[in-house]
């Protein structure tokens, strides 16, 4: 998993907007 931090930030922002969840909660699922 070699993903730039910028892409992760954008990904979490999209997920937060869709699921309205904090990145920390999504990380626990992963």
C-alpha cells in the first residue's frame, strides 16, 4: 500500500462527505 498522503486526504474527505464519518472510524474498519 504505497499511496501518497495527499490522495489519502482527498479519499477520506470524499468518504467523510458520503458516509459522514470521521477518518479515524473508517481506519478502524480497515
